[in-house]
C-alpha cells in the first residue's frame, strides 16, 4: 500500500498539461500514488502522449466548464493543476475566465489543498501597452474580441482574480514564452514583478511543468502569483529546487 499523494491535471492533453503528467510520473509511488488526467475526449489523446503504461496514470472524461465532471475527480486530491486553455473568444471566456469559479468551488468542496493555475506573464492590464501583451490580446489571438473588447490577456487576468476570490488555496504560475523542448534545457528563474520578468525568455514546457510540480506542495507558494522564465546562461536540472521561492510572498 503506497502512501503517495493524488494529483489531478486538467487539460492533460495539451502541451504543458502532458508535461506535468510526465513530471508527476517520474516521482516515486511514495510521493505520487495516482495521477488523474482530465480531458474532454479520452479517445482523442494521441498514442504515446501520456505515460499510460504507468498504472498510476488514470484518464477521465471531464470538462473544465462543468462542475459535476470536475468534482468527481477531485476526491482525496492533494493538488489540481489547471493547464486547459480555451480557443476563440467564447472559448477563452468560458475556460480561462468563467471556469475558475467552477474550479475553485469544486476544489473547496473536496478539500483540495492547492490549485495550480498556469496563466501567462503580462496578464495584468497594467502591462497593456507592452508589445507582447498587445499582440496576445489582439483579435489575431482572441478572435472576434476586436481591438476595443477584452482580449485573451484581459480574460486570463479576470480568471486569476475569480480564482483568488473563491477562497481556495492556489498558486498562479505566469510563464513567459513557451515551446516544446527537453527537460533541463535552462535554469528556471522565478520572481514577482506583476509584469515582464527576466525578459520573458522562453522556457520549455517540460521545465515549466517541473516548476509547477514543485510549487504544488510548497507552503511558500501558497496563495502566491509567480512569474517564471529561464536563464539561458545556466544549464537546468531535472527538478526545480524550492530555494527558487526564497523571496516569494503571498498575494495581498
């Protein structure tokens, strides 16, 4: 009988979600006893994307916008990772913003100790004139939102605030540019600038996933919002040291 903890990954079919599943599966059974992967359509998961050969990995059909489909997977969970992302204006409204109320409520009901939300750097509107945010907030990314309506970044920020107000313990991770690449590509660095951090230098999803797994059980990261990037002058490691959080403080 293992004494490991149960973890849930919402959006496990996506790039970052799948990497979080992989990082969890690399932990021993004494650390992780079960990994619940929540996706809309389990049948659509590409072969080999998830380490389903590991008996701890379980796949569940679920929708981030549906309370009943989430709450059934949250029982006994130590932490829930939210790595799902909507597509198009309506999808972003529903998944990145509105589902945060559903997520927080379901997690509270089941006594989940931590929700880790993967958001994005520059989400706060105080950065509205930053070129990268202008692009990501534009109709080119958000679709029908238009220049004078809320874009993806605005909606993600509103989602963050909704989660904070639910009362559910959380950690919000705001990475810079992400791409598919190897684990331990560069050293992960973290800060709390509520804006651009470390130039927003690109990180692999594998490395960001390692950071997310570490903060999920860190008391230091509870109710904190953290910007994350990579130091391209330093080689990374397969795990991220909790020491990286030494200057992190909880949100006010």
